[in-house]
């Protein structure tokens, strides 16, 4: 039997944390559910405790990375961990599917892929950027590179230095891969509440993007992170213009290398970008009216 601990970071989630905890307590091998109340202003801590969780309350909001670190510090030394968001509600009962490969020893870390409800979420730029970083650095092609639903071997998670805030997930994958850990992505039927396409939703995603960039840059270096960020921007711009440009989006790495943007110093990067954009503008002016 595997001794697993579920850690649930929660901020103002009194509406869903109770159902999430209740569902996690039904998962085989999960012997403890720790909810880390990350400075909530509502009844998150009280609801979680009433549902049977062990609750850690942080005096102020410190971000997801710090909340997970607090949960690990209070967990002892379990064989495995489940990292579960507080908004999964009853679908958190499916976490056993995520834990099973880790318990069986066929994976060191599993990542859940699941669909968001229609009409929610943003336009996928931050997720695309994270996926590009992980593909370039680890060779992994992940559908949900920033998924917060994960299972990890206990010794592996305890050995990693966690990133701050929402940089947690990309840093976990980069650091685990650097230690030759086996990483698998699994489709699980979780359901959660995505942020909307309103001002607060976009502000939230901008904050996630900033944290993801910082976590990536601290691990692979600023110049390479900037390169991959530009590659994502170019790929997104080309793919949004017309379907035929998707192939060109996939070739963006080669294009940027021709512009000498691969691992440059800052002066070389600036010069290469200026020269590359100038050449592109000239080529556009040379097009005939019949060209698409």
C-alpha cells in the first residue's frame, strides 16, 4: 500500500473546497488531505476542516508555490503526493487515476490533462509558451503544461526547490526532467472553474504568464527564455492570420535561427531583430497584388 498525502492550496475557495476534500478522502491510498489556506478572506479554512482536512492557515496570501511548500513541510515523509486545486469539487475523486502510475512505480510524476468548460479560459498564449519551453528543454510535448493536478513520488518532490506563485508547475516539470525523472501526462475527467474572458480574468492570466516566465528564466537562462517567448509570439501571430500559416508557425525556430536570435547577447539580439523585421517588411512590399 502506498502512503499518499493530498495537498490542496486554496485561496477564497469556501464554495468548492469542502466538496474537493470530501472527494479526495475517498481516493485509495490517500491517508491525509492537507488544505493550505493561503490567506483567504472567506471561510475556506473552516469549510475544509469541517470536511475532514487538516488545515494550515497562512497569515497572508503568499502564492501557490509557498502554499504547496507549507503543505510539504507539514506532511512528514509520505511515499507520494497529490497536488490538487481546490476548485475540482466532486471530480477530485478521480485523482486515483493520477496517483496509480506513481504508486505502481511506472512514473515519477504524472500530470493531468482535462478540458475546460466551453467559453472559459483565455486564448492559450501562456500555455503555448510553457509548452514550447518544455518541448525545447525536455523533449516533452504536453497538452496541459501548466496543469496543477499532479502526482509525484515523495522523495522526488521533497528534493525539488519550488518556484514562487504560478511558476510552480513549469518549474516542477523542468526540475524533475533535469533529474531524469519519468514524466507522464494522463487524461483525467476533472472539471474546474476557469477564469473568464473579462478584465479580472486577463489580469489573472497576465500574472500567471509573468510567474511562468520568471520560473523558466531562472532555470534555462534569460536569453533562451526570451527567444522562446518571441517564438511563441510569432507562432501565435502567424497561426491566427490564416490556416496556411500554421506550418510556418511550426518552422519559427528555423526562421529565428536565420535571424541569428539563438542564444545571442543583448546587442546581437536587438540588431538581429531589427535586421530581420526590416527584411520582412521589404519582402512584403515586393509582393504583387495577386499574392495572398
